[in-house]
C-alpha cells in the first residue's frame, strides 16, 4: 500500500479554490523532446522536499487548452508530496491555444488521427520514464490521467494495448473512437472512467457504446461512474456554462475515486 495522504482531501480544497497555493516547495522542470520534426515541451512537477524519495508517477494529459499555467497549477495540487506529475504536450510547442476556438481546432487535428494521438501520448510516458535518472521517480508505479480531451487521450492510449502505465483515469473524457469496437480487446490495463451523467458533449449514446465495446471485447478491468446532475468539465472550477460546469460534489467524489484507484493499482 502506498503511504499517501488522501488525495481527495487535498483536491476538494485546492481545485475548488483559486486562492489556495500549492506552496513554494513545488519544483517545475520544463522538458523538451521531439517526435519527428515537431518539438514538444512537457513539465515535470514534484515536491522538492521529497527529492530523497522515489515518487510514483502520474502522466497528466490536460484539457484541450494544452500545457498552460492552469494545467501546471492543477498538476501541483495533484502532486503535493505524493506524486511526480508530468504534464504532457499533445500539440507541440508551436500550438498553444488561447481560446476555445483555437483549442477546438488543435484538439480536432489530433482526434482525427488516432495513430498520431497514440504516438504522442505514449511518447510522453517514454520521456517521463527517462527522467528517473535525474529526478525522484519510481517508473514502476505510474498512472496516466486526463481531463476532457486528455481523458479521451488516455482511453485511446489504453486501446493501443500498452502496459507502459499501470492504469488510466479519464475525467469527463471523450468516449468515442473510430476503432473503439475493433481495439477494445487490446486493453491490458485498468481503466477508471469518471463521467457526468448529463454531459451534452459525451451523451449517453457514447456511454452505452463504450460499455458495449468493453463487454464485447472481454476487457477485464474497467469501471465507469456516472455522476448525477453533472455535465462536462465538472472538475474545472472555471467552467461555468450550461454544458460545461464545475460540480463541487462530483469533483470531490471523482478525485476520491482516483485516490482509491491509485492506492490499488500502484501498490
């Protein structure tokens, strides 16, 4: 059992507030890497006071805004002194959306090419693992988590058949894939899917299609939780529209479930 503070107790306070700081002990390490001719930059984040301990890892795939100050702050809250978190870059350094229109275009390019999505997602794990020689990372205990676009990314990565991580957690992620039915049987790692039952962007038709694919594919370990009265982006305190809105109770429960999942699969 991993000796961790209850992650949900940290997140229910920190992610629901814009004033709480993760403190001055968090270390941010920009990490540049390349895939072909495209340069990417992720961010490794961990508590500098834990430098003498090997921390379990989380590779975090942000929402469609990509690597940003908001994603780094969220990673700091998740890391606390329990994890080393690597914020992945799915776009490349030349693409940093500044609004939802630009974000939709950037995410759409990646979604339209699932081989590209998988390649970039898996490359981030490879890069993260390569940081262990210089940073306190236990690469034998790693989760991949994602939010919205990032949630769909980690589920797509799982369908590649990888076991490069010990499990994936999707927060209000996209459940569709053009090869969902064909590739479901390739899943080899536990999946935790946390979904708003009233999400208009990922409707119940997609939920039922995902469930049917998991069952038909004989996937051994998947869990899908639907939160009542909850729409898209329910863990994002800044989300405030009819279809995408923060939901405090659901966010707290979702992070608690992630905490329990991590405690189990990373033991």
